[in-house]
C-alpha cells in the first residue's frame, strides 16, 4: 500500500492539471480575500467568516479527484496501473488517500496565502482581526473538508468513468441541482455532500455561505459522520464497479 500511495502522490506532483488547478484554487481564494478585506469593513464578530473563510480548495480538489480517477480510463493508463497493482481495491484505496492528502495540503496552502494577505490588509486599514485560536480552528476545519471532498471525488470518478460526463455532472449537481433542492426541499438538502454538510463541518453560519434560511444545517459532528457515510457509499459502489469492469 505504501508503494501504491507513493506512486499516486508522484502522479499528482508531476501532473500539469494538478498544478494548474492548484494555482487556480490559490488564486481565486486570494482574490476573494483581498477584495473583501479591501472593500468591506468587517466587525470583530464576522471578520473570521467574511475574510478568512474564502477557501475554494473544496471545489477544486473534488474536480481534481474526479479527473484523477477518470483520467486513467481517458488516457488508457488504467491497464498499466492495474498490471502494476492487480488488487483493484488497494489501487482505489491508494487513490482515495492520495487525493485526501492533496486536498489537505491544498487547503493549507490557501489558508497560508489568505491569512497573510488578510492580516496585512486589515492591519493596514486598522480593522479588527480574528483571534489566533479561532483562525487556526477555521483553517483546520477547512482542511478537513477539503480532505473529505478529495476522497469523495475519487468515489464519484470511480462510479462514472467518462471524464467529461463526470466533471460536467459534478458541476451541474453542485451549481444547479443542489441550489434547487435547497430552495424546494431544504429538509433534504441538509444532507447534501456538496453544500450543507461541508458548511456544517466548517461551522460557518449558513446564511454567510449562501444557503437558504430554511436549510437546517447539521452540527459539525453529525455533518462529519454524514459526510463519511457519503464517502463510504461512493467508494463501495465505485470499488464494486471497478472490480467487475473490463479494462478495454
């Protein structure tokens, strides 16, 4: 397993897609933080969520994880990958762990960038800054969510091996279907792995994250358990399909 995990991490570090999406994630997060810090005057109560919660790693790592597993089929590397690692369950597990680690690292990189930028701008403007303990807790929660969504993305990619369909379907679910469910059946959307559950884990006020007031977000502990259930279900279904699938 260690060798498989190392191989997956090497793939990540040497893939242009990973580098491009990492740069995009850091760039967009930094841009949002800079604009909010420059153009608004947050109070001590809301400065943490307004300025320092602009971590877009969750979106990008989910997309990257889907691309990472579906790319094996698109580029016809799945055969050589499984020849090197015949145990398909171990292969998929290594990918899940690798992308969870990648999500964690990506989130931490973003947190470092937006923390430095946010603190500098707020200090220069003589505006309140968050307590160090609260800031570190928020960073840890964001990193946890990114790791979980990296793992979840691997499960999604294992279920839908067509890369275009998987990525487009993910975006449609996240940006069209999920908001519609939140507006029409909020009691169902509270279990959404794309919005309500990550928001519950980060413990950000739902209204600050753009959720309708009707969505009753779960507590962080329950949201974490529900997210783990989603990951387990997606991984189990994806593994079952991978084990049965032909490689041609």
